[in-house]
C-alpha cells in the first residue's frame, strides 16, 4: 500500500515536493503518524481505482493525490500546531480570478449585476480604475453582502469552504488600506509569498483584517494553524521546512521566489503563513487593490524541490526509503 503510493508519487515530478514535505512534517512531529498512514492508504486506493484504465495521465494522478485529502478535508487540513499570538493584522491575498468566483454567492440581484459588470472583462484587459472599484465594492456597507465569505463554497462531494491562507501585515512593508496601486509591490508580494497562480498582469487584491490576529482569535471567529503538506497538497511551491529559527513564532514560512531564483536552497524563507477557515468579509476585512506583477516565475517546481533536497542533504530515493521503512 505505502510502496504503491510512494512509487506513484516518485514517478511524477510535480509530486516530488509532496514526498519531501511529508517527510519533513512527519520527522519534526508536526504531522501525526496515523494521518500520514491514512493519506498513503487513501492515495493507494485512489490509484488502484484507476489501475485498469488505459493511459492514466500525470494530471489524473495528481487529482487522485489531492482528492485523498479533499475527500475528507476536515480530517486532514488545519491539523498543524495553532499559530502563536500576534498583534499584527492579517492579510489574505486574492487574484482577480479568485474574486470573480464569488459572484455566485451574491444573492441580491442588483449587487450581483454590479459585481458582474465589474468583473466581466479578462484579467489582462480590465482597467486599474475598475480594479479599484472592485475593492470599493467589497468595502461598501451592504446587508446583502453580510454573508459574503472570503472563499466561495466549493460544490462537489459536499458544500464546503476550503481553507484560506493568511500572512501578517507587519511583514509587508508598503501595504495599507490607503495604498496607491503599485506593480512593484504586487510583484514583490507575489514573490515573497510564493503565489504561483498569479501570472504577470493579473490584478492582485489584499484583504486586510480590521482587527489584529489576536483580537480575531479572542472573539472566537478565527483559529490559525501552521500549514502542513495536506493544507498545501495542491501548492507546488509549498515548503514545510523553516530555514531560520524564529523565537516565539511557530507560523509557517512561505518560499520566496527571488531566493529560489538566485539561491542555493540554504535559505528560502519568505513571509509567515497560516491556514484557517474562511471568514465573512463584512466587518472583518478591508479590500485594497495592490497592482499587477510584471515578471514571470522563471523556474520550475522540480528546481524548487531539488533546492530543498540539497538543503537537507538527502536524495528523493533516501526520503522514499525512509518513509517506506516507517510506514510499512
């Protein structure tokens, strides 16, 4: 079972990072041993269900890997340590494409028509003026939007709101609710937080919390956890390992694209990151249009995986053997 799962993961370059992060999270005790075993079992079952199908593609295998987690997201996700206290406000970044998906949840016909008119154009055509209006749409008081969450409901197995990823405002110099759009800042934030789905010229928005992280936790609406590989199962640039010692801080650390591009893997840390349940936007966040990244991500996920392997001094085969030994 484990050998089958690991064997299929090893055959797919885009899954190599999952193997590395599984080993890292399990070895430092962040991920429960039984949860890893269950993941391997579910993954193997999903693979076996395709065993008689001809020409199984890498993309289909990746879907099987993700569904091993997403079929029971409450079991696998938000299972890392609770993030330590912080007086900083939190920030959640969304692309233009991410926000367009929220239109299905706007129930008031007039508000929905307004939002659709703002988000009807392709991302590379929509103007900065319209993007600023989109941010104002989320900030305007409107009882019809009181239940509009920062993540849409995902239909499928069961209606659910998947996790959201946040960082701390204190780490993002230049970002505020009064920021003027800046492509340079949008590029830097995209790279610092490894937001690989945000391509050049795609508008970037930031939802900045009104209250601090600690205040959100105290009122019982927010619980943030250090991300694990199961939270980032679809993120090719997720990194469990933290390359520095952060005193009194157990938040995760993103990868920094700039460090990946020029570094040797010894230090890849970007900004702090946490995962939590989705929160309503009203009374919790202010939206700001940040700008558009201007550069491409000029490396591949296999390069990123190799940098991580170099940093820990292990090969992929050694990690695979270690996992098979400990998860018979």
